[in-house]
C-alpha cells in the first residue's frame, strides 16, 4: 500500500506537470473572404491568403483560420465569431485582424461601419480584448481590389479604411501588416493585364465550378494567394520578428 501511494503521488505530479506545460503557439486569422479558407470541390480556383499561410510555416506553431466570406468588423462580432476566437485564445497566442472590404458596404446595415467611428472602435476593441486574454494582436490593412482606369492607372477603392487601421496600430502600439500598400505596389508592378492572374479572371468552361467563367477583381486565385502570403511573410518577419523562426527557409 505504501508503494502504491507513492506511485499514485508520482502519477499525480506528472499529470499536473503535463497540464501546466505551454501548448503550441497559435496564430489566429480573423477577417473576410480574401483571407478565408475556400472549398476544393469541383476544382474551385479561389483561394484566401490565410488558406495558403500555414504552408509557409515550420512545425511548432499552429494556424487557426477563422476568416469568413462577407464579414465585416461588425458582423464578425455580431455573429459570435470573435467570441469563439477569444474562447480558444491562450496567453502568448497571436491574432492577425484584417477587415475593411465589407465594412464599406453602406447599403448593408448588418455589415457597414463608418471608417472613422464604428470601424475604428471595433479595431480598438479587438486589440483590447485580445490583450485581456493574453493574446498578441496584429492589425492588417485590406488587400487592394484590382482597379485600373481607362489609361491603365491603378485606382484606390478602400477610402479611409486602411488609414484608420494604420492610425489604430500606431495609437494602440500594435504591429501593422500594411497589405494595402504592398498589394498596391504589387499590382502596379504587374500592370493592368498581368495582374489579372492574381484574381479570378476565369474563362468559360475552364473550371467545373465556374462553367460561365468569372471576372472578379476582389477575390484571389491560387497565384494571388501565394503572392499575398509572400508579402505577409515579409511584413511579419519585419514587424513581428519573434515569429521569424517559424517560417520555412
């Protein structure tokens, strides 16, 4: 009985030790369709950059992609999706937050936020609540839409939303992934025609999932998703250098 008691005590000690060990760090991705996971059925050519992101990482860090098509900083919270992220978040985890595309939709009261008021406050709340859980928030500006004028000059389409992200990142001392600026430069370098390969410019009959084809200058092809990940990787290494050790060489 004496030896049995010692064995039980030892097992309890080992169990308690295993329970207190730090779990694998998680990077949560929070955002809209440009970041979200997409289905593979019927050869679907659309990809979100967050879907590709885990391929860039070594073992030792986990990615949870909570981004959802069509969500804004308002609807993501209202639908309880942010609460789920907070429920899963533990001390030392990271969360990359990228909204804006759907916050602009002024005719949709379930998604629209004024850039300088509601959108700004939503970002600040995301940052504050992540920190309260011991998480490390990272803000990202929206990737650009592919938009060129009749002279082939790139046109902005996100208004004040990216600037508000930059201002919140500065005021709240949060790392900023300026994907809006970087994707703007990317599209300008590609040019009006070549940049089509980054988005869903699909010929009729090319994919079973899109029998009539598609000309979509918002959502990404696999090529576009990989190129956005290249940019995100560079920004993370620069702005969140402690994560650089997790990226594949």
